[in-house]
C-alpha cells in the first residue's frame, strides 16, 4: 500500500526534525535528565513539526532503551505507540471533540494508571478549538495532575487559548523553516525515492510551502508523476501562472497597457488558472519587490525564492514604496471580493484599476499619485547640475581716472589727458555687410558713383571745406548733432530743392547703405570751436505736459459675477458648473473687494464649498475686475445683503402706504 511522502518521511527521533533545534535539544535534555513537565504547549504554524515532536516525546518518555533523549524505535513501547496498539497514548483532535462531554470523559480516564507503559500521554491537537466549558473542565486536571499523567497541547492560534491554561503549561514556539532547510530535505527525499528533482524546482517548492515541511512534501508528492521535475512541472501541477507570466503582467501594469494585461489574463483563464490564484501570485510579486526595497540587505530571508534578484531589482527601480503598498491593498480587496462568485469580473476590474490609477479618486489612489510625483521630484533633484561658464565679453572702454577725487560741490573741470590718449576721438562705425561678392568689390568705389552735389547750398562754417564731394559729404554729416532737439511748431516754408541723387526712383534698386564715420568728442574743451554749438542748444521753451493716464472703465458687481461664471466654463467639473450657474441654487454678488456666493441649499453648499473651487472663483474674478477680488461661500441664511439690493429697499413700499387710508379705489 502506497503511503504519502509526508507520512512516510515523518521524523521518528528528535535528531530527524529539521529546523527546530532550539526545541528538540531542550526536550532531549529533559528526557535524559528526567526533568519532565506534566503539560506542554506547542505553538506554531502548520507543517512545522508540532504533532511530530509530540509523538516523539510520547515515545521518548515511555521508551525502554532511550538514546541520549531519543526513542530507540525498536522496543515494544516504541513500536506499540507507532502502530497505535498502546492505549495509554491517546491523540485527540479538539476540532471534532470540542465539547465539554469529551473533556469530562478524558478527565475521568486520566486518573487511572497506565497499563503497559510508564506514563499516560494525551496529545490534544488544535486545542484552541475547545469551547469555554471544555477549557474549564480541562483546567482542574491540569492544575492537580496525577504523577503518571502528561498533556501535550498543540495549537496554531495562541490568542484563543485562555490565560489560565497558558500559565500551567511549558510553552515551545515552533518557527517557520527557512527555504534552504526545506530545499535540502526535499533533495534528500527525492534521492531516496528515485525522483529526478531539479534544484530550481526544489527552490520553487520551498518558496511555495512558506516554511511548512508537510506542505513541501505534499507538493513533491503531487509532482512525482513526471520523469523530470522542473519549475515548469511545478507550475503546471500547482495550477499557477508562473513567474514569467506574472512578471509580464506586472510590466503591462507598469506601462499602463490595459489591453495587454486583460489579454494575458484571458489567456490564463482559458488555460484553467484560477483568478484568485493569479491575483495571489501578483500580490506575492508586489510583496517581494517591496521587501527588496525596504530591506535590501537582510531581506533575503523574507523572500520566497520564486523570483530571481535581477528581476526584483529591475522592478524595484520603477516602483515607489507608496505605489507598491497601494497596489497590494487593491489586490487584497479584490481577493476578498472573489468569494462572491464573480471571480473573473473582479479580477478584470482589479487589473484595469492597477493599469489606470487615474480612474479612481479614493484615498489610496491619491496617495499613489502623490508618491509618484515625489519620486519624480526626487529624481530631478538627484540629477547633476551642469554649470556653463559665461562667454568672455569684449573688454570695455577703459581710461585712467584722475588721482584727485572729485569733491561734492566743486566746479567741474575737465581732465587733462595726454596727447596720445586724447587722439582726437574714438570713432563709431555702422557695420555694413555686403550681400554679394560684387558688392564687396564695388564697396571702395561707392563714392565715385555718386553724382556731383554742386547744387547744395553752402552751410555756415563750411567756407574752408574743399569742393570734393566726398569731403563735403563727411563735413555735412559731422555738423549733425547727436541728440534730438525739441520740435518747434511747423511753419510754412518753401520746399527744398532735393538733389536728384537723393530722390528715390521707382525703376532703380534701393540704395545701398553707406559706411559713414562720425566724430564723437569726450568733452567740450576737446571739441573744435566751430562745433561747440551743439553743447549750447537752447532748452525747450515750455515743459512737455505728461499724458493723462488712461483708466479702464469700471464694471459693476453684477457684470463681474456674470463674466466670472462664463470664465469658469470648462475650468471646473461640469456638475459643479451647472450648480454654480443655477440661480435657484447660487446667488453671487460683489461687496467691495469680495465676491460672495450665497448658497440656497445644503447639497450645493457641500459640493461648492471646496478650496479649489473658491481659488478658481477668486482668480477669475480678479482677472475680470482688474483688481484683487477674494471669494467666499456662505449659507443663504447667513449671507449679508447685496449692496445694490440693499439700496433699493430703503424706501417705504407704496402698497404699505395705501394701508393708511380706509377706502382705496383703483381706476
């Protein structure tokens, strides 16, 4: 008869127990030294060895030939306990025998001495399932037990065991097994059973077992039908999507590719994968990435081993901690909703929410958006700032300052510069860039092409200037002042006789710009006598009146309110805009520098009384009025009266005045 692997390879001595050395060494020393307690309480998750150690302890205390605290497994007591023929060792399941009657029957039998062994041992599994009366019935015998009696209680939920029971037991906490211990045990069992178990499959099974040796052996037994047991065999046997497909789905979520994520889920669903299992694997991947971020050094013990470190690091650099936590909460909520019977629909909605977080406005999604913005801002701050040195500017005009400082109130005296430094002047030139090569060649001959200017009348002071056209032109330009003189009132004068070469001809090309040099003097003393007249220009006869400022026409408060409503179209949500423009719900008016919105219903007040709406109202009103306008939303019952309406209601009503007369007739 075939026996399951977890039963066939159950440890028979304390030395065979894997990963619980802190408990097995203590129990071995107590058995060897004879310092045994009358009640033990074993605590731990499923498959960690609680019931196994209880049976080994029951054999060790009754073994005829113990070996260093371990049972020999060859004497009659050990063999009888293994095959169940010894009636003094009783194993009871508290999940099915949780009533007070079962505990009373146990208590009545416990007072009798054992028949074939040294001690009567009661192993109560899942003791937390006992009812309150059953715990009370068990409490009396635990408080004053006979010398030949021993209780070994096992539970997975310590918080459900009463404190009165805990205080009378010696507690031992069983820990989860690490992946390496489970993997080594699986490889040993596979060699003994003749199974071709690959190391990647053993690592995957150890991660899926979550620290339970019994679960790991059960998975190995489930995969033993294949000739070669690899990771693909484990995924197929367990009905899992696989790490590769789950990573692909997470990439679709990261890229906000909703269509690809739904297509991949449909493929998994048609392949027989359970939607709840797919969500569980997706949640486990998020959890692995989160652990690799928050505990990068010591977090290897927290990882299941289903995903390699390279994959986790690639995802860790693209998700923030807030996004991972929010995604896990969304997936866990969807897992709870899959029990309603619409597992496929719930899973599809969950994937859509993960791919498109902008669809929701609940608090977790807002936290996710804020976390994404903070991460982007942090990345911008971490970027190196490249400093570009300013280009070298051309040196400014330099000259030597006088040694003696200028005294306030002293008359101005020009500085005497040496003849070399005063070299008449510096020249300002207008840069001329020729358009073509021909223009560049013809630039020197530009004055030779000019017609004679003999018809120009001589200017005052130009009697000694030669009649050369080029010199005359330069002398003419030198007499031009460097500033604009105030314009006098226009007078009717005869039209000047403009030379023909200065007139524009329609059939000729536009004239080319000519390079003209102008002399600029540093002071009046350095200026020739005949040119000093520019420094003695007569001041304007009358000051120029400043133009009156142009003021924008003022608009009334009603116009401000109407234009503000029009400006908010498309700026705020449509539902809020409908409420804002409904006169039966909202009445707005301007009082001084404040825009007051009188709300007439509690619903509209709750919808519109938001900081963002008030800010947009104030911004729109300020831009329309041309001055600072603040906005305030108040209840209609507490709103002040509008200024325009208050002024119209000061006088007495005419119908009220008619009430003074006894008889009133209308014709």
